[in-house]
């Protein structure tokens, strides 16, 4: 069953709050509740009438999508207590009125007597739909934004499989990037090599984040690949996330054009040891800020500037979620959380290094999910 | 000045309707009003508090963005009567509360006495912000969705330059795709070759749509590239759109693996003649549905099945806009519209052809904006 545990948890929560009806309009929530993941690479389609939405009513779930999205959403409709409805987006016979059609469809889906409490993700729901619900005097709108975030932290077996598929792709991307980092190549060419390898392996288009930057950039922590040429002795941080089945991966390594300098070797070794330390601290019950503190302390003792970013973070239907491994966070790790760990050392306009692995929190420690080569040649 | 004519037109429209304040939340509108174009390749950022928005007040324009987006939005703030404000998205010092911060920032921007009419793009505005405005009893919300669409049809010189930059990229992508269509290659590899060539030429990441399909697919009109292998004699439809500066291009050609058959040659020649016919009909005052009708009639007379899609469409800050060249549309073409024309012939599970050019409507006819090679070898 596609994402049945997610719906069961949500159903129980809504019942406990006496909420019989709810509208979910946040894309992360919709993906998490249904397993449906629309393409995102080129932004909002001109044929879309609004975001994909889920209407909940007493344990029944209706996914509302554009007709062109049915091919990706069909599996959902075959689940128990689930239905799929769609509106016409593109047609040559009439003006493009997906927005109007979506609203009409929503009214027909949510046609039952709307009294009592209606849960609604108010920050993402289209305003006109929310106002229409609001103006039904008999109903009370209950904002449910972020209500499901804590459920999302513990991954199901099915989610872990989706994430493993993603991490396999980033491994492939890194192997290609490592080869492509050569004197005279440009950041964007390294990126293209990684992206092509990933898409070829997946046999389809795959959205790709995050960073591909040479060490001599002013901001050499991260950034999108540009036209910077790789010079002899440059370090190149390559931080790759793929999005497959609606889930994110993440991963980082640092590559060198030609022979790394002694300074780069020392930095790289320290980053490796910091990452090993971080991984060794992962277990159920570990406190996020303690892991963060110990890895930063290690960097300090090694006499390197302490990285200004997080030590790590979780991820899933979004790229960066709790538990964040940051100084303020007193959350404890639990089994079946997935945690990214990514210590780095940065000398702006000179050189930089960051190494990142994903780990699955297991009963007796961490299982590493990323398998890209992070060694220095 | 960045997009000053767009704001002047909008200001005049709002004044004529006695609307002193307005919230724009549709991304196409925001791009069109400001020239600001956020990255879209990997979907909504985990650090975003909501869509970029524009608050209008009596001729003054405030663009509200995530702090990380300031780098792309800075130019806007240097315009007359324009301001840029941003909220903190990512920090390691506090939980990620961009959603909360955006709302606080919006309240401070829209702090003046909110009475009278407030224009609002209700289909895209976050529901909680719209409800907050709604509950101010002194104000009346006026939905302004689609109000600016007709302005968007006539391109400014600045917009045309942005679009020419895009069409240059699709030309480059097509040259690479033509080379990559070889026996044994896969659709996704053709796509990667085009995408890499485009990004290398641009020196940055560029979102890429639309289609890359072999003729033997069941749906050989279009679709995203998959793992289909190209066999000897296959046709491959490659339809490319880039998004640069927030604007879309479009373009299509059909390539062949090895020697095209006599049937394919005849189809290709007919598609070329249909495209030439369509282009010859473009001039100010021409009626969209008349162009559509004549090109379909030509296909009929050539004894080919008439394509089930549009004959063409306009584009700009979205991929598909009016005037659509379709059977029902009685809009007339005007100078400085940009029109895509794309007749095709499809024999499902066998072979297909589509050729597409962009034209700019000029006083005395059409200027072709696409320069990719659409010939048959």
C-alpha cells in the first residue's frame, strides 16, 4: 500500500482533534500522504489550476490533480479509502481555464454538509478556496500547517526504499563529477557530467540540486555551478541532491584538479575525521545539539575555522527538515530517522572542503546510505 | 529600467478601478511586474516562507522575497518607486520559520490604514494572508487574477531581448540533439546532450522542457525523455523550451536515426510546408482561428491525419499563453506578439514529425526568432 501508515497517523490525529474534514495543499504534505509526486523541473505548468490537493473526510482521501498528472497519481486511487479526481487542463476546444475547473471540482468533492471543524493548510491553500470555506458560516477553519512534520521524521520502509533509490543516483553522479573535475573544465561542465550520468542511470529526467563551486570563489561554501574555470590545484565542492519518487537525497564530496596541496590534504583529512566522528555519534537517544557541539569542538581543536552552517539535517519530502543538527536543537534521534552529516572547512577565495554522508538511525548505531568515494587522490 | 512599462500599465489599470492597494502572488505576474525570476529547478525551497509577492500601494511597489533571493532581486530595488524587502529563511540559530517571518514582514509592509479596495490574486495568494486582509472589516478584497494577461501579450523591447537570449539557447540545444540522435542512443541521452550544450553556453543551470520521444512510442506526440532506445530509421521529436531571465522559449524539430524512409521524407516535407504556410499568415490583424483553420486544411488536403493539438500559441513568463492558435480563438494578432507555430503529423507506435518556429509579429509580417536546423538529411 502506498503511504498507508502516513494516512493512518494523520487520520488518528484529526480524529483526536474532532476534525472530520481537512484540506491539504502543501506539496510536501500531499507527497507524504499519497506517494504522488508531480514533475517540478520547469516550475508551475501553464495548464495547472492550482496545487495538487488532498481532501480528507472521515477517513476517506481524495487526491485532486490536473488530468495530465493522472499517470503519476493512478497508483494512489487503487488504495483503500482513496480516490483520484482530475480536471481538464489543456484543450484546444476551449480557453485554458484550469483554475476555474479546479475550483468547480473542489466544490463537487467537498459537497457534503460543511459544518464543524475543517482542517486546512492555510499557508499553502489557494486563498479563494479558503475564503469560500470560511464564508460557510457553519464551519470553523483550523490551520493545520506543520501538524504532520513530526510524523515525517520517522521514515517508513517504503520511504527508505525511495530514498535509497535517490542515494544510488547521487553515488552515480559523484563518480561522474570526480572524473569531470579536470584543469580547464568549468563548474557547469562538471555539473552536466553528474546530471547526465544520473539521468542516464534513472532512464528519465531527475531534478538535481545543490552546489558545484571552485575553491577560489568568494563564496566557496556553496552555490550553483557557473562559468568558473577549474585551475590546477583547485578544490571543487560538489554537493548533489536528487529528487526521485518525490523524495530528496543529499551528498557532498570535494574533488581536486591535479595534485592537492599539503594544506588541502590536511583539510581533507580533518573533514574526513570530522565526518567519521559525527557518524559515530549517531544512535537513538543522541541529542542533535550534542552531536553538533562535538563536531564543532573537533574542528576548533584542529585549529580550523568552524563552518558557519549546520552540522547536519534530516530530509525526506523536502531537502532540509528536523532534526536539524544545529546548536539550539535539543531533539533526540530516533530509529528510522535519516540524518545528513556534512562538516566542512572554508578559506574564501582560496580553497574549501566539505564531505557529507547520509545515515539511517538504527537500534545500535548508524547505517551509511551514501556510498560515493570521498577519498583524496 | 526593469519592467517599468509593465508597472505603469498596471498602475493605470488599478487607478481606473479605484484600487489603491494590491497584492500580487502569482509567480508569472511577479516576474512580469519586476523582472525578478527565482530559480525553479528543484521546486519549492525548504527555506521559503511562501511565494515571492509584490505589494502595491498608490504607485509604489514592494517586492517581498527570501533573503537568499535578494541576489536575483537586487536590480529591482534600484528602480524608481520600487523597494525590496526580505525575510530570513535559513539560519542555524533558530528553527526554520520562514513562513512565520514572511507573514510578519508582510504585515509591516502593508501596515498603512487598510481601507477601501485591495486588489489580490486570490488563486495564488496564501490563504492565511488573504484571510487576515479579509478580516479587516474596512477593506474590500477585489480578485485581480488574470487582470494583467492581456497586457502580457504585447512584448516590450526588454522582454524580446530576454526571449531572444532563450531562443539562442534552444538553437544550441537543437544542434546538439541533432548530433546525438544515433542508432543505439536513448531518448534521455539525446536530452542530456541538448541540456549540457545549453547550460555550457549559458554558463549556468537552465531549466529545460518539453519533449523527446521516438516515433515508435504509443504516444509519439510528446512526453519527457525516457529509456527508449533509438532504432535504425526511427524519428525522434525534440521539443525544447528553456527558461532564462524568467521567460520561456520554445522550439521543435524532428531528427532521424540513419536514412529516413520515403514516408518520413514525405511527412517531413509536408510539415515544413505547413510551417511555412503558418508563418506566411502571421501579420497584425490576422485572426488566430483563421491561421489555425488554414494550416489544418492544408494537412487535410495533403491526406494526413490532422494534429490533435494547437497550431500554435504565445508565450512569455509562462510557456503557453494567448493568443492561442486554436479553432475557437477569434483574437487578432498584434505587433510585438510572439507566436509559436508547430504543425505535426503523428502515426502512433510508428513515426511522427513536428517542426516549430517562433515568430515575432511585425508591422509587415513575421520575423523568425528560432534558427535551429529543421531540414531532413
